[in-house]
C-alpha cells in the first residue's frame, strides 16, 4: 500500500517498524514465552533512524536500557 502512495502513520511499535531495523525491539522474554523468533528484523525503511517509543516510561526502562539501546547501535 505504501508503494501505491498510501500514507503510513505509525505509533508505538508502528514507529519502530517505519525505521530500517527492528532489532532494538527484541525482547528475549517474549521469545522465551512464545517459543518463536522473527526470521527477519528488517523494517520498512521509510526513515533512516530508529524510534524508541515511550522513552522515559518506567514500564519500558529495562527493555531499552537492558537490550534495545545496545542493539540499536551498529556499524551501519
């Protein structure tokens, strides 16, 4: 739909999907609970940056500081 000219609006996880890579959203506890992993962490690439939605919210602190922030840095 995006390729057909539809406007994409994403909030929360939808803002992560708009970026180039979803790796920063990786949560090992979810993988363990569901027994599944994503095979591909490629985002839509609509923007060339990663959004950390809900930054500053205590509920997400461990996710971001424990995993996401380190995973967001790459040689790219």
